[in-house]
């Protein structure tokens, strides 16, 4: 099974939103009302957000495809000198198959090529699966701002290589 990482296009939008909604449902379920992560209004907001991200000048959206099917998506942006991993989602049926690691590596490779030395992200505090994934990849609590509302803020210091 081949895995391809590529830049997203507007034609990927529907598949990205479906995957995003499915992935979010796994960690928000039991913590938020279903309409807050999978209701029609939220799906509409998500669709608009992903459409902006795909077209934004300072945002990169990457798709991971396994055998031609979207298996994961990641997005990051750099604004005012700060690089933020804004999204990294893998279809739950593809968890623990290397998709997340491949997307993460594609992001860090792009950051290194751009001369980025540190990146940040926010992760829903009860989402221990994601926190474990990020810790495995070298992310630690941001010492300047370890929390933002219901989210933990993590920082990654990029080493050469």
C-alpha cells in the first residue's frame, strides 16, 4: 500500500472535511455536544475554514493518500514569524499505520527547508492519544503559555537533520 503526501487542492475539500469531522468526533465525543463538532453549522464552519486554508498564501495543507484514498491531512501556517501546526488528522481507520508520522515528517521537513527553528500547536486537553503522538515526536509543553482554554499548547524545537 503506497502512501503519497501532496499539497491539497480545492477538489480535496469535501474529503478533507469528512475526514476532519470523523477524526474530531473521536476525541470530542463525551466532552462536547455533538453539534459542536459534527453538527451542520460546525461542518459548514469547518468547510469554510479548510477552503480558506487551501487558498491562503501563508498556509500549507498537505494530504496523505493511501491507494488513492485520503487517509490524513495536516495544515500549518507561519504568521509574524511564528509557525503553527493548525491541524493534523488521520482517519481513525488508518490510525497506527504510519500516516500521522508521514504527515508530521512532511511538515517538519518543510519547516527545516524554510529555516523554521520552532513550531507550536494546540491540542484538546482530553485528547491523550494526540498528546502521546506529539510527545513521541519531540513536542513539549510550551513554557511561555502551556494552556489556552481547553487546549494544551505544545512547542517543537527543530534540530538540524
